[in-house]
C-alpha cells in the first residue's frame, strides 16, 4: 500500500461511530446505529475499491519503471 496516495484519490474516511448516548434505547427503526452500520458497509466497499485502484497504480508504476530500465 502506498504511503502517499495521490491527492486526487484520497483514502476513504470511515464514518464516525455514534456515541452510546445517541441511541435512545426505545427500539427506533431505523436507529442511529442502523445508519452507522449502513455507512460502514459503504465505507468498506469504497475502501476495497480504493485499495484496488492503489494496487493498480503501483503495478502500472512498477511496469513503467521496468520498461524505463530496458
């Protein structure tokens, strides 16, 4: 994983977890935690896609460097 990802493709940021006091414990549907878990699922998908893009960029950079040496 690159230590300095390109500025035009920043690493996704996870959502902030609600505080325990933000849930009223009355069984709301949806609960603030339901929204949080949905956002976490979205974050995980975005992170996987970002990691794949970074791996592809690294592979392309390595291939370019290898081509430059020949």
